[in-house]
């Protein structure tokens, strides 16, 4: 089987197992019709398509470090719950329309109920993590909780940074600003913590777990850049969100920062004029005009190159720092899985 | 000192100690200006006025059961964090203007940042609860986490029920519907769990802790009814929210249910016509018209009587079920504290 085939197969297996576990954990039926609606809402995003990349990374690293993936399975599922409650609230905060190819939860049920459903799922994530007390014992359970606390603090700060750039109409951003925002908003919960949890569950040293901070930063930012790129050039059927949605939402991406660094002052003014419009005032022609500037200055190609560079860097770091790990199927799958991050189309 | 004086003094002492503890726990300064703004946001509601009733109940019951309130102090503070993140999100969900006499967080910073700040504070609540591992040991810490999980599940269901009545324009509600919604939305986190946690921290049996379920239901619903009443007839300076705000927000209260049970069909149609208007379309004259119907049918007085009846019932149950507890300053303060719930003007 090709490496890509192996990655596809692995992700598929993880998705099947994680989805079943989560849907078994979440409440299903209630005789009060209103509460039944809440249950339907919290089960909605977990039933949609998606990669389940975070649990996959966590389980794979556990196995690569010689651990039993079963020990970290509950924790890996909690990473997916995290992703789901974050998405419910992110979609409201960004004013998004589509998620995983279907209307966002707040578009289906209204913002008030969707905020509350996100909170409900958030509580369920901690409830799932507390089950680790029975599965792994109290001490390890608290270590895992500490990892989740660390990543939670990162993700809300990263999210605040991005939202405040949009809210405060800030445009003079550097690549370094983008890097720092992405590390907090994306890298911690998408890569750093999943890998750390997998390694720690396998009994890895804290020093080994800490080695994933730098690797996960490179990988997480690469993931976010690829997400930004797909948002501009992806296929809506595969990508699952509205194409050009980031332009409508006024998102500050690496593509945009490169464009500002490359274009004339007059062009920058025009781009800002469009980007700063309220979402509902932006038309398709506006989005296409910004896209044409991005193409003119090869900003999308630049971001793709940057993303590729970061993944290669992460792979080199992984090979160097974990040369002592014995070769295994799991270890050999890490690099293709990581490359999937930038080769994916969804 | 009069009993009311004692209660005031006790609440003041609790407030001072809890506020200091929370503000010491929450992050204060960050060199990135955007993150500093997030820190300011999560420290905002905890610095506003308010009763700190939930920690007070928890600490008092712990003492009444012969425990050391210091053991449950961290947990009591987490109850206050819960209240604060719930309020941030509730205020968005309800479209409120004022909280504790000042503009709601989303009115100051916009909805996207406020949703995220609520999430940040929510995470901080669990982080504070995880500290119980060091304070009380792993086993008790997990018992407390289980109590918080139970109440979280209740509160999001109760909140969903109330919001869906408004969202689905439902009016044919009974007193029993209101009761069930209030038990879930209010009673668990305001009364049942605070008392349970206080008792359990003092080494009370699970049977004793369970006795607080019924007492706390009566007390919690009484608290909510009084809140609904103050929303209609309170002083904005003391109560801290816009008077008549529940009418603007379309809230289903006991007062309203009593009105529908009492008025003519034509009057009910008129009230629904007003109540069902979008918030921004409701004028002061609309609010006053609904209020005049409530006065005509003595619906506010009915709710006040009902609230009083429930508090007396809760007190009787407390005296009967905990007759075996030795008399103490703490035990004797419970009844006046509980009466404060319906006598308060804020």
C-alpha cells in the first residue's frame, strides 16, 4: 500500500472508532422535546465529515513511543470534543455560513441556542477527561487535565488575538504576528498537545514531550496556512466551508500579509477598503478582486511554499530528536501523516 | 446584631475573601496588548458588584456540618467563576444591556470577543477545580469534579429549555414547566450543588448531601422567582439590570404564566403580541402595558407569595432533616441567609 493509502486508511480507522466512542458517550434521547433538541445539537458536528486529525496524531504518537493506544483513546476522543465545541463558537464569532459542507449550527438553530450547545459540549469534554481517573488512575488523569488546561489557555488567547485584529480593523501585521497568533490559536490544540499526550501516555519523559513544542509549532502553523489556502482555492464540496469565506470574514492570513508586503500602496488601500467592509456588504466581485491581487503577487503560492517548508522542518526535527525510537509501523506513518497536512484538499 | 445584619456582614466577608482569591487566580498582565484585553475581559464581571451567594451558601453549610470552610474555599470560588462565565454567555443569549449596573461584556467588546472570554473563564473554572487535587487529594478532588459535571449538565439543559421557549414562540406553559426549567437552570448551581459541596467537604454522608436536592429545588426556584420579580419592580441602581428587561427579552416567568392563567383571551392575545415582538421593536409603552396587566391581575404579588411559600418550605425541610446537627453560629445563620433570598432588592 502506498504511504498516502496507509494514511487514508489510518485516518479512516481512527474516525470510525473515535466517532463511535463519542456518539456513545454523548446523551442521545430525552423525553422532554426541548432537551432532545439540545442533544441533537451537541451530536450534530461530531456526526459530520472531518479528518479527526487530532485524535489520529495522539494515538499514532502513543504507538510510536511504544505505548498502547487504548490507554490514550479516551483522551484522544476528548481532543475531538474540544475541536467540536470550539468550532461551534468559532463559527458564531466568525459569522460563518458552512461547516463541513452543511449550515453552521447557529445558522440552523440561531445564535443563543448554539452558544449554549457549545457550552454543553465544552462541559462534556471535561466530563470525558474525568473518566481518565477510572481508566488510568488519578495521578495520570490529573496530568492529562493539566495538559488540557495549558492548551485551553493558549487557544482562547490565540482566538482573542485573531478576533481583535478584525474587530479593531488592524492591518499592519507582520509574519511574526501571524506566527504567534497561529501557534496559540491552532498549533497547541492541533499538534503540540495531541503529540505530547500520546508520548506521555506511552511513558515518555517530560523532556521528550517538550520536544513536541517546537515540532508542533511548525506543523500547526503549516496546517493553518494550508487551511487558509484551501479557503481561497479549495472545492466547497471537499473543503466544506464557503470558498473565499476568510475574505468575507476579514481574516488576517499569511496570504494577505504577503500581499500587503508585495503590492503598491494604492492596491493595499483598495484591498483594505474591501476587507474592512461588513460581511453582509461584501459581494462576490469584492472577493474576486482581492483574489486577483493575491494571484498577481503570487501570495497563495508563497503561503503554500511556506507551509511546505514548515512541514519539512518539522519532519527533520522529528527524525533528529526521536532517532532513538525504534522503527515501527506507527513511527513510519508519522511523516506521511504530517505531509498529508499540506497535501490535503479538505 | 440583628439576623439581617449578620447575613449582610457574612455576605460582605465572603465577598471580600472570594473576590480577592479569584482576582489573584485570574491572569492579570500580558505584554501583548491583545491578550491584555482578554485578561481585562475575564476580570471584568468578577470585579463588579454582586452577592456571592453561591460561595456563601457553600461555605456556611460546610461550617454548619462541622467542617473547616477553608477546605471548600477553592471550590466555593469556582462556583463564583461558574456564575461569571454563565452570565457572560447568558447576557449574549438574552440580548441584555446591563449586568450589575454596567454595560454587559458583549456591549462593551462585541459578541465575538465576549463569547471567547466566556469560554476562557469557563476553562479557568475547571483549572481552579483541578487545584483541589493538591488541596484535598485526588479522590475528593474527583468527587467535586463529578458534582460540577452534574450541575453543568443541568444548567445547560435548563438554559436550552428557556431559550427554546423564546425562540419557538411558545406560550402555553404551565407552572410545572416553569418549575422544571428553573430547577435545571437555576436551582442546581445556585443552591443544590453549593449546599451539597459544603456538606460533602465537611464529611457529611451522601444521604445528607442528597437531602439538599429537594431543599435546594425549593430555594432555587424561590430565588429565580424573586429575580423575576425584581426585574419588574426593582430599582435599576440596586438590581443592576434594566427594569422590565425580561419583558423586552420575552422571558417566560411565573408572573407571566399567572397572568395568562388569569386574564381574558383578548388580553392574553395582546400580551403575546407585545411579548413576541423583537427586542428592538419593543418600546417603553409596550413594557408598561404588560406591567399594567400584571398589576391588574396581581400576578407579581402571586409570584412573591409563591416565592415566600417555597422559602418557608425549604426552611422547614432544613430544620426537620438536619435536626441532628448541633446548634452553631453557622447553622443559625442558614435560615436568615435563605430568607435574604426573597427579601433582597438586588
